[in-house]
C-alpha cells in the first residue's frame, strides 16, 4: 500500500438512522499525508465550515450557508449543494451531490475545480474512492475503531497537492463509506 496518512476526527456512516460520532464543535487536526506532508484540517461543525491547508497545497474552504437545514447525518450538516460554497485557492468550485439515501452510489460527491472533475464515492462501509477526470487517485477511509481518517494513494499515480487537498476536504465534509443497500434493508427490518 503506497501512501497512507491519518487524522483523528469524524465518525463514519454505519446505518440508515445512525448519526456521526460526536466531535468537538471546533477542532483542528493534522493529517500526515504520505505524499504531501502535514495537512491542517480545521472544522467548525456548528457553523458548517471546513478548511484544509498544507505546505505547497492550495487552501480549500467548504462552508454551509446560514439558511441551510442542518442534518446530523452529514458532518458538514447538509447534502444540498445549493447550500454549500467550495473554494480552492480562492477560486469558486462547483459541487454536485447525490442524495445519500439507499445505495452507495447515492452518497457520491462531484466537485468541478478549474478544469478538473473530482468524483468521491463510497466503495465499502468505511472507504471512499477519489477520482480525478475519471482516473483513480486513491482511497480515503475512516478507521472504524480509532476514527482516524486515512489516505491511501495509488502507487505510480501523480497525486497533485490540489488532489489531496480536495480529497481531505470532501472526506471531512461528507464522511466516508456507506453500507450496501442489502445491509441497510436487513438492519432496518431487524431493528438495528
């Protein structure tokens, strides 16, 4: 496994009616990104704000509007792209979000940053895959026991500082992983 980094932070999605593990309303963590060094992750859950910074890395800011209806099921508080503002190095970027309902694919996040299209989508209960322009860059995941955010970049793939910054921002804002539709159905029917 090439390129593994971690940060302590948010809990992961574990079921249809579960919420994220509680975290302090305002916190600053550091990620040791295996390719880009220390990444600073600043979150303000109450205000719906996430900021990513690092050496030679563009600043990424993701903010929730004051008028958004806040959901406890999403770390940033909403999956309504109209209520979110994403900037990368001060330049506005466009978000398109799946509804986050019954299938893993519905938890996808698309970000159009400059000339690049990023897709961030769950691959299993704990991890999400990050693609740039359709090419897989790596996976980000929350370690379920220690609640550490991990980045695993593919060997031989050029992961630019912007790629890593966007990936860490999306993982922090929307969490990682999702149960399969079958698992959700079984858990719902069995009362879990």
